């Protein structure tokens, strides 16, 4: 353990610098300009020009970093030790063009191409959900067609919005059409509320996606669902996790652009991510945190903790006995 701690970056301890002091990098880790030498790169994608209702998720990465100062290095329930297992750093934000969604999509893809070329895995902090499409495009070049676990209130499989093919509500339609993901190994968890048409979630179902509406999750543990997910995906197939914070209920995650009542509770969000341990998780994103609507900071704090759990679900993350 001693040796590993010398070998790998460690979060700045709350006993060396007060948690409210110092530079608010993600998990108080060192910041570096690229992903050289990293097992996992934590990267911000501060884009919110793909959103359809409330804006503000451009501030997501900054606030998630700010709230992440409270996250400590060990998971007490899982005994996971991500910073003894992986070299992790904060690689800053994608320098997108906030005047052009189209250009930003290409900038994000190229940025992830470069990060992935270093051999690092990426955990992305949004930004609105549009960012998942260029990330999946980059991941696909490395890993081929992926299984996908998608937590969200929304299916994000609209054909277009205002005639635009790429928005935060159309990305998974594009991802399936472009063969980036395998819809028969795709799970959409937490879908609910109102749609443009009564059949909105059926486009995905008709392509073999396992749609798990929020109502199917109410009042119960998602442990059995995650058993099903692990069974269907298997230990070797590359799987990507895309976690829209609005999959959780607005009572626990109010700071988001398109909140929908009746969502998942915090413990279910934790069960989903922890339930991926043992799979070949190749990358993750946490999107749609809008600090503008998050006066208590609870949504960003929750997001930081969910991102810690993402680190802990990556293959090779050791558990202390
Ligand atoms: Mn979404
Ligand atoms: Mn959503």
C-alpha cells in the first residue's frame, strides 16, 4: 500500500489542507494538461448549447470539482481503493466553441481521440447530454461497438429537435444508427414522465433496448436488475456508462435542466454504478448538472460522489479486505 501511494497520485488530504482551501481540482488530485501516464483521466465538458429547456450545465464541471473536495479516497461500503489502484488526474476541460454546437461536437470527439490515444480511460463531467455522442464516437474507434448502460429520465432517442439531428435529446438515436452501441446490450434505466408521443420509448424497445421505466424501479432495490445487466453484458464486452443526473428524482438532484418527478433515489443510483463492477467498463460520463438550479450544491455533491463510484466500478479497482 505504501509503495502504491508513492507511485500514484493521491488526493490532497483534508488533514493537510482544509477542504475549503486549495485549488478545487477534481477530488483534489493533481491537474495535468494531457492524459500521459494516466489510467483514468477526469475531464470536464462544459457544453450546454445542446439543451432544450434550462441552461447552466456549462457550469457543471466547475461545481462538481468544487463539491468533490468532500469526497475521501476510500469507499466505506465497497472498500474500494481507486487511488491505490489507478493513476488518476484532472485533465481540465475540453476547449469547445460555445457559439457552435456543430463545431463543439467535433472538438469534443478530437479531444477524446487524443485522451484515449494515451491509453487512459475517461470519466467525463458534463455539460448537457449532447457530449455523450462525440465521446461514444471516439470510444468506438478504440473499442468497437459497445454495450451501454444509460441512466436518465429521458430516452434521448428523438429523431430531431427543431429539425436538428444532434441535441441532448437525440444522441442515443444517432449512437444506435451509427452502430456505436449494440442496442441488444443496451439498458435505459429511469425513463418516465411525459413524452411528445405515447410511443416515444418504443423506438428503442423495437431495436432490442431493455427499457427500464422508473415505475419498474419504484420501492425496490436495483440489485436484481444489475444482476440482469451483468448477465446480459458479460465480463468481457466493452461497456460504457452514461449517467444523466436527471435519472434521479428532482428531490435529490434538483440542479438539472429537464427535471422530471418520480425518479430514482440516491441509493438506486449507487446500486446501478456499483452493480457494474466486474464488467469491462471502458468509460463513463455524468451529465446534465446545472448549478444555476442547485443553490444548496447537493446535485453537484451527489454528482461528485457518483463519479467516485464510477472510478470504483472500473476493472482492476482493488477492494481492501
Ligand atoms: Mn439525457
Ligand atoms: Mn435527461
